[in-house]
């Protein structure tokens, strides 16, 4: 009985009221999931629901708990869970410990990770060294190849979806890829044949990093993921891209203007001042045919060459480890930035 009042107060604090279109949810966040996972503070909220941190009471391991209302119109969490299972705990993808239902929610429990690349970028005054970007490029390529090798395209490559490990963990500076809400198969499940190209007419992805083909509403394939990666790398090198900050009357006009600027900006202009390998990479991925197998080893070798040209080693010493007089990003006064693992 002594704990009942505190439990009720705890529950009251964790009741969330949010809407999606006309739908309203007034759902209480459970205290425990599967009798093993204690639900703690909220990390953020997105269109899918809420994300909480928590702890496995049996092992004391910190975890992330993703909760999606079970009666929402568009449910993604079970599909995302299936993709993590398909990836089978490969290096660079969070482990998933549970998927189920409680208190009106679909719930997924997974590894708690550290900050994403955009957060780390902010802490480094919005510019990474060529060495850091080349090391990241190699790892991001490997992660995309793993996704492609299980028959999926990612379709939303952006810095927010790449995270480092939790501080003081064994994977504190390993790179992870999360959030598969936009992913889809690019091969027929029965025949294994590559999907055909078609003018889809609908646009998916984040405009800033979207491939030229995606801007036109064309069916996406592996080449589009790799082109998007090229824009992410240049964003991290430059601090911004020439088509950022576009203001138009509506989203359609904005996307058209971004595409226009993307086409008008030459690769030479985009890559000016950086080692030639960044330019070679972007030329290569833009020339790939729709169903062509990308040469991932060639792409990775470009960034090894870039490191050599920079007289740098791939020693996993990233810019964010060197800030604050060598104390690293953890010593920064961090603004609480949402989200860590959210789909918007």
C-alpha cells in the first residue's frame, strides 16, 4: 500500500494526450512492460507516438521503449520490428528485445543509443573535418549495404537516423542506423527479381537529401540511398547545402525549388575545397542504373583514398571526441533535443 500513491502519481505524470489528424489518444503509459522492462522518462514524441527510456530490471541494462497507439490509422511499429528481426542483430543496428501490446499501445523495446549525427554536428559548431566525414562515409556505406543485402531500400538517409552508441558502453563510438519507417523491399519476395522502374508520382524522403530521381517521383532503388548519402556527407563537410532555407508558398513549390537548385549546382561546386574522392563518389552514384548492383567496395575504397590523401588514419577518433579540451561531447552543455529515435 505504501507505494500505491507514488505509483499513481507516477502514472498520472505519464499520461499522454496527443492527436494524429482527427484522432485523439488519451492513453496511460504503462509502468512495466513484459514484467522485465521498467518505463522511465520520456525522450520524445513523434507522429507514431512516444519514446521513453527505461531499464531491464533483471540486468540493469538501459533500454529505449517505443510506444505506438494500437488504434491509430497508420501502424508502422510491427513492420519496423520485423525489419530489425530481418537484420538479425547485425553490427550497427540496435538489438530489439520485445514486441507486444499493453495498455492500448503497440510496444517495442530496443537498445538505448547515444546522440545522432545532427546533434553531434551541432556540438562541433556545424562542421566536421574531412577525416571524420571520410570515416563516417565508410561506416554508413557498410550499414546501407547490410540493409540492401536483406532486400530493402532505406529511402530516408539523413544525419538524424545515424546514432553513436550509449556513453560509457562498449559501443560508445560505433555508428548505428535506426528508423525503418520509410523502408521497402526492392526485390519480389517470390522470384527475387528487382522491382520494375515506374513513375510513381508520389515523393518520399527528406527533400534536403533526396535523390534527383526521388524528386521526380520515380520508383527508388539502391542508387537513390547512395545518392542521398552523398548529400549527407557534403552537408557534414560544408555545414549546409545550397538548397537549404528555401521558402515557398507551399510544400510542392518548395520541393520543386529545391530540385531546381540541386540540378543547377554542379558537383564541382558542391565539392569545391574537398578531396577529389567526394566528387568521384557523387559522379559514380548519379550514373548508376535503376537496377544496377552498386560497387560498395569501390565506394568505400574512395574514402580510404581520401584519408590517405589527408595523411590521416582511420583510427575512429572523431571530431566530437576532441571538443571541450579533449573531454569530448559528453562534457557539452547539451540542449535537450528531440528526438533520439523518432519517425516524423
